C-alpha cells in the first residue's frame, strides 16, 4: 500500500509544508507539531525531513487518509 505521487503532493500542500501530527503522546504534546518540512527531503531523517503516513491502515491510499509527518513523528508512530 503506497500513496501516488499526486496524492502525496496534494497532502503536502494541504499541510502547508508543516508536520500535521497532533498526537498527545509526542513531545509536541498539546499543540500540533508544525515542524517546517522541505519537499525534496521526503524519506530523509535530517532537518526538514518527512514522510507520508496512513492515518488508518484500512483507510486506503486516499488524500483524506494521507498524513504528512516530520521524520521525528514518523518514527514515533511506527
Ligand atoms: Zn512532527
Ligand atoms: Zn508528533
């Protein structure tokens, strides 16, 4: 299961080039993470690195199920 490049690009634009994570178990805690991301750094674990994550494993490869996460959050959600 993988998102198409088109879906990922739309999700990245929706996220305003920021991490969309708002999990309370993470270090950003009460507020959305909002870490600034760099488009060309997908899959990179350096600053500005990010990855597209499925909100729900059964939700399919749709835009609504695509969450843009910084490298730190992506590692934390597994
Ligand atoms: Zn994050
Ligand atoms: Zn997070």
